[in-house]
């Protein structure tokens, strides 16, 4: 009897700890979003991390008609981020902003020659 009760308590503790840990994918009460996922949710804060030879996401989504703030962090190597249609060019780590008026898809690319994989260093900006 005691072994069974102990096993149930141990299992309950494991489930409780598993539920409390893990990733923070739910609502934490924060009203500021820093994620730019490709789930169709527009966030007008683009926090882009560049490494050799890729950006941290294949696609970023923003809302049309609203100012977009871009922040670039270089994790590996020296990179830049540019979007020709919005005259955006951040070389090295830095910030810039622009306002996309027209919905559509635009190419984000590395604007600093960074090595052999430079030509393939692209992502997509989706303006909704």
C-alpha cells in the first residue's frame, strides 16, 4: 500500500514539475511581443539575429501602415540587413525603422559581404 501511494505521489510530482517547466509559449502577461514567428501574427518589432550564413527566421510578419522597428544582432560574423523597397540598410549591429504601406512579400538580405554563403543569406518580410 505504501509503495503504491509513494509511486502515485512521485508521478504527480513529475507531472507537476513538467507542467511548470518547459518553454514559455503561453501568455505571460507581457504586452510587448519580441517574437517574429511565421504563424501569421504580425509584430512590428523585428529583432533579427544573424549568424554565418543565415538569419534566425525564414520569415517575419509585420502589419501594413505601422512603423516597424528593426534591431540587428550579429551572433557569428559581421552581417547587415537590408530591404530595398523600404530603403532599409543596417550594417553591423544597430537599429532602424520604416513604415510599409503596401501588403506583400519583400526580400530581406545580408548587406555586408560576409563570406562564401553570403549570396544565400536571405529571409522574407511579409507585410499584412
